[in-house]
């Protein structure tokens, strides 16, 4: 079962780094139906269920940004799993990804749709996500994180029959990888409505125990 950690104040379940420390295609498939949460300046938390994602498997995947090695732009992809990789596409749209797999292997999942926001640029614009999140951990303290759906029960991860796989969008340059079925989609009508803003107080901080001198 994917590793998850309770967020005490909200009674919800935060997806931890261990959840993302797996192959990108497995993470992508399991993220469908999970909840993307973003905290606004007023303390309100907008939550939306994920409906469309794409997996980028690493340096051997010719559609992956990391295929040519680390650069200033893609450096986050080579870091620890469970961090946000956010980059600007065509100088216009911010693209939100979560880093997956083992550190040093550039793999990530692109979040393309959630809760009625369809398309990665529309999603980040609608939720106020920009490059300032790049490199941050996907935890509540960072203001942007992922949760297991509160009403998940035995229906999350989603049943295989609910998940549709297709080639990724806009990767015609990637040779044989262009046809790889690494885009995962679920019909949003299968998911309970989870759109809107709820005010969630921050989780209580527990001081770390200091070692005796």
C-alpha cells in the first residue's frame, strides 16, 4: 500500500516521499483520484481531484527533460522524490510536475488536469501556481501538496477499468517514445465532487527531541 502520513489538523492523509519513490508510470496511475491541495494567501485551501497525468520515466525516455543530463532548468528532476518540478513552457505556461523514483534518475509525473481545470497551463493559472514552487517538498508547510482522497476507501487507487491510457500529448519529437501509453486519464464523473475552498488550520508543530550533550 502506498506510504501515507496523517495530517492531524484536517484528518486527511498526506502522500509522503515514499509514495513517489517508485517508477513514474506507477506513481502516475495511482495519483488519479488523489487530491491536489494548494493554500491561498488567505489561508483557504483549494482541493481538486486529479483526473489527468503523464509519466516521464527517466533519461532513457526521449520525451523526458532529463534525457540530455542536468541543466539549470531541470535540476530538480535529478533530486529527491516528492518535490515539485515547475517549469515555464513556451514562455507562457507553468507546468506542474512531481519528482518520482530514485535520486539522480530524472523522472516525474506531469499533472495535466484536476477538478475541472483541464490542461496543465490552465491548471497552474487557475490555482496560482508558478515557478516559486520549483524544488519545494510536496508538504502542507510548502502550501502545495497531494493527499489521498478523504472518501477513498477501497476505491483508491482507482479500479483498472476506470483508467484510460493513451500516448502523451505534444511529444512527437520523441521517436518511438511518442507512442508510449504514458498518459493516464479518468472520467471526472466517476469521482465525487471535490472542488472549492475550505479553510484548513495548519497542523500542530511537534518540537524535535534534542540529544543530550
